C-alpha cells in the first residue's frame, strides 16, 4: 500500500462545503442509500470508498443535485440543494465541476468543444478568449494537441483527462470525481492523482473523490469515508483508516474476499440486503447535469 502523501496545504476550513444528512434513496424497491450522513469541509479532499455497487456513484449524483433523495437533505455551502428549483440549481452548478465515471463527453463534439461547453453556457466570453482558456485547461491535463479530435478517436484515459479539463473550465470551488483513476495505466493514474492534488491544494478547492483505487485514496485523501450497507460505515484520516481494527474496514483495505463484505451480489442485496419500503413509482429520471443523460465517451 503506498504511503499517504501529505501535501503542504492550507488546513481545511471550518465551513462545510457539502453536508449530506440522513439521505435515503431507492430505485424501484431497492434501497441504495439508507441514511447517509457525511460532512465535507471546505478545502478538504474527501475520498469515498466502497465495494462495487454499494452506491458511491449514486451518492455522488445526489451531492450534485442530479438525483433528489427520497429523504434527507444535501447542503452545498450551507444551501439546501435538495429543495432547489432547477434554475437555482443551475446557478449552484457553476460553483462545482464533475468528472463522471465514463467521462460523459458529447460524442458529436470535438475535445475542444466539450471543454468549451461550460464556458459557452455560463459566460459571455468571446470565442477567442474561450479558445485560449480551452487550450490552457487541456494543457493543464497534459493534452495539448488533441482539441480537434472526437471522443471516439481518443483512449479512455484521455477521455478522463478531457472530462477533467471540462470540469475545471469554470475554476470551480468543488471538484467531484467518480473513479478518476480506474482503468488507467499507473503513470496516467499517478498523473491524474497529482492533478487532483494540485488542483485542490493550489486553488483551495474542495475535492470529493469516489474511488475503489486504494492508491488513489491514500494519495489524495485528507479523510476517507467507507460506504457500506447504504450508510457511511467509517470515516477518518488515511492513518486512522489504515490503523482501524474494524473488520469491515480491514477487509476492504486489505482486499480480502472473506469477511463481512460479500463477494457475491444478487439483485436484492446490492447495498447489503436492503429492501426499500413500498413506494410510489416516481418514474425517476436523471436531472440535467447528472452525467447520465449524456452519451458515454469511448470505453
Ligand atoms: N438509474 C438507476 N436505476 C436503477 N438502479 C440504479 C440506477 N443507478 C444505479 N442503480 C443501482 O444502484 C446500485 C448502486 O449503483 P452505483 O452505480 O451507485 O454503485 P457504485 O458503488 O458506484 O458501483 P461501482 O463501484 O461499480 O461504480 C446498483 O445496484 C445499481 O444497479
Ligand atoms: Mg460507480
């Protein structure tokens, strides 16, 4: 296991950037989130770990206002986004950027157009200024000469970098990452981790990083939260998590197939045998900006 790599940085502030309280969410009759409480302080890098299918991406989408929870609330910089109208939420969305698990790039647009999109939608900047900013952001993620290519013409790792360049287009106060290093070679993964740290440490932005990659977790986290059974099972600094005697935490960080976290999944127990109470069919649809409506990037 790689060492935690503490970076010189301002201490995370006392103000919560994101506060999740008592969040419950079901899909049909399957309860995925069952009372999640989590507070991410401004300037902090919070890593959310958990086994595949436990609801990490779902939680991230709730934090982004892409899914409304059935119960509970999510506050961003003290404002309850679960109660917000779409217009108000769109205003808030300017304050954060998200890198989705599959990249979520628009296949019909070039790499440059994808990165330019938030600038076109949210600013009145001239095309020439936008072009300079797009080049700067792509340069920052190490992709200088790829502006004119389409997502289908780049690799999955490159698509993640483009997605990151798009996420930082508006210099957000919070950066959300869903599996930023999964499926990448170690060098590219290391480069992405360094970028996550640089982008948050140097700008003071808050980072919320969902991952199963322990190297990413211990390199990027100020604190780590382990999601299990629809709740935050444990939260602590990388040192506290590493030294934890909790069997579930130990199993997860050691990658042990035997233990309280089941290897075998069945449809009804993805989040730990959680059965939701009967509910009206909500016909839940992804809200705009969920990363779900957009066509996926190259695999
Ligand atoms: N839109 C949806 N409709 C119905 N079920 C969903 C939807 N999105 C997610 N799920 C279910 O919710 C559960 C959690 O999914 P989620 O994608 O949040 O898991 P995850 O922890 O991110 O997994 P992974 O590590 O594999 O990415 C899964 O059982 C999944 O089938
Ligand atoms: Mg996921």
